[in-house]
C-alpha cells in the first residue's frame, strides 16, 4: 500500500462556491472524499491537505518526503507565480503530479505558464473534479503501484 498526499492550494477551500461555471459545483470536501475513496478502492492510503499560504504548501511538500510516496498538487494560482513551490518539489525529488480543474491553457494568458511544470512528472488539466482520480491513477502508475 502506498501513501499519497493530495495537496490543494489557495482558494480551493471555496470549491463549489467560487466561479462554479469554471470550477464546478463539487466542494473541496467532496473532492477529498473522492480521492480517499479512490485510493482505498485501489489499495492506497490518501491524505488530503489544503492551505491558502504558500509557505504552508512548501512545508507540506518538505514534510511529505519520507512519509508519502508521491504528491498530487493543485497549487491554484501559485502554479503561475511560485518559484518556492518549484524549488520545494525539485529539492525533495518527490514525484508530483500537477492538477488543475480548468484547462489553464484555454484561459487568461497569465495562466498559461506553470512555474512548477518543469519539476513535476506530468499535468492533468481541464477535466474538473474527475481530474483528481485521473491524476491519482497517473501517480499510481508512475509509482508502479496500480492494482
């Protein structure tokens, strides 16, 4: 059984309320429950965390090393600005899958650039809440722990 951290960044605590036409009506609690259930169904332990604070996300990535085999990260707006998250991922050498609910490449130009893309193993975007299970499956496959 592998242990996976699902880490959500700023404003994702507002899922279901914030711009549902873009992000959908699914709440963060719903997403977390879906991730935990998907992990359990495939024999893996999934832990979910969320923070609106960049440093807390960096700390969570640092703490994941040695505790989790991989990280699913929806860094929210920090995706496009955070060299600190880039450096945390690179420094820990954790396998990380980048996840976005919306298709960031079909949105405002400032969302087209991901600061973390160069140090993650891959990106899933544009599939809404079901993208989390796609990303988990991709991470399980990368880790060689699919069931």
